């Protein structure tokens, strides 16, 4: 008997839920949205209260005044010496002065240079759309 009553209650609730299923889902979603909006409004009100309370000091004497010496850095001393030349720069160079730095690019012929230049140009041109 108890199981028959339980089966009747289950079938009745299934019929009611089946008929009103869309409405129940819609009402639950609407209630959840309203609840989220209310919570966000309460959080925003609480946050603005905290900000206004923190922004206003209790009195002018409690305000911290920063002295200008702490705001601006003092000038740094000139501790780096200037460039000290151990000899005077040359106004003109002779061939004997330059010979130790000069490397003749055509010593092995111009063909290696030409191949290197053409290879570089080909690589650059391959990238052009």
C-alpha cells in the first residue's frame, strides 16, 4: 500500500513537472540572474564605502606630508672622469700607418667576393613577395 502511494506521488509529480518544466527552468534562471545582480550591487556599494572611508583622512593633522627632498633625487656627483687621451689624434695618415690595418679584398681575386655578394642578393630577393 505504501509503495502504491509512493508510485502515485511520483507519477503525479512527473506529470506536474512535465507540464511546467519550461516554466520551472525559466523561473530558476531568472531567480539566479536576479540573485547575481543583487550580489554584485551589494559588493559595489561596499567597495565604494571602503574607498571613500580610506580616501578621507580623519583630520588634516593625520595627513602625511612628504618633504620635497624625498620626492626629488639630489644631483649625482660627477665621479666619472672625462676621456684621457694618451696621445694626440692624427690629422692625416700615411701609408705606413695604415698598412697594419689594411686587408686587400682582392688578394685572393674578386671571384669569392662576387659569389658572396650574389648569394646575399639572392637570399634577399627570395624574401621579396
